[in-house]
């Protein structure tokens, strides 16, 4: 990204911070003295990154709390604080690796990992990244985003593929994200690592729509009964049920 684009993006953020209210595309273009097409593209990127959200009025935008969290607490530290009780509960109940991820562009970045105490394991290190489309964690996050934002993410990640087969890949990903949205959880089996399955949900119920948690389990100890128990627990967490860990495994 060029310095000129950064200047324009910060101009838009500063306008929103100065006015203290949601603004339309036309208002932002006038206040920042930038062309509407340029402002529109930047707004899309800032929204995808979590710095903007729709305002009360259709077509308007306002700042999210993400900028404040970067200054006051550190983004990952704040997120870990919110997710830690859920991650600890999952780890204690299933003794499998629990991952916390954040969507950044078309990638999901692992912000925290609680490792299983069992010998057979697959561990990803905090800071590692995967394309969101290849992981249950990334798909769970993307599936719960607004339709327009989800469509932009799909278009961007599909554009990274060879031209031949893009349309089929796009269709498959759109279908998978819609199925994930409807059922509330994402599933991935051996797409990232051979012999490992993953179940994931978004943390939108915690006010973190760009974050999610997943549980990674070697398929050798993932029979159907245990899989269904994990899915049921994650579904209740996604629904905001604080008693999700009280039922027996």
C-alpha cells in the first residue's frame, strides 16, 4: 500500500473522530476532500479490518472501538481477556488444543493457543497465519460478517488463485460460508494438516466479530460421539449460553 493511500485512509479516520458521529459517503468525501470512488474503496478496507461499522442511517459509517483498544490495552491483550474463560473451559473439558484467531484481511492470525496435554497433538504458534478460506477458524469468522463484507473477502481470496477454476472455487466457498452461517459453526477436516480436524465458532457474541475460537483434534481420537459433544458445546457458546460447560462431556 502506498504512502498516499495511507494518508487518505487516516484523513477519513480523522474526519470521523473529529465529528464524533456516523457520516455518509458523500459527507466523508466532502470533509476529507477526496473523490467518492477513492473514499468508497478505503471505507471497504477499513470496514474489513474492523475499524469501521455501519451507522444507524443506511449508507453511513462510524468508528468502532478497535482504534481505542490499540492505544489503551493492546488489541490482542484485550481480546485474550475476553476469550480466556471460554478457551480455558474448552481446554479443561476436552483436553484438546484451543486456538484464538483474528481475521486480518484475507488471513486469520492465531493470537493465542492453549495446548493439549496429550502426547499426540498439532500445535500452531501464535502469530502464524493461514488464508481464512482454508481453516474452520477463518470460515467461522467470515461466515458471520455482514453479507457485503463477506462477499468482498471471498472475491479477494479467490483472486489469489489461478484464473482457471476461480468460479468453481468461489461457488464452493460461498456455499460453505452460508452453511456455516446457518448452523453456527465451521468444520474442517485435514484441509490444513493431515490427520487433524477442527471445529470453530465466531466470537461475535462477545462483541468481537473479527475473532473466533477453534478446537483442533487428531482424528484418531475424534469419534462421532465426542465430535457431536464438541459441536454442541461450541454452538451453545456461540449462542451466548454461559452454562455451556455444565453438561457432561
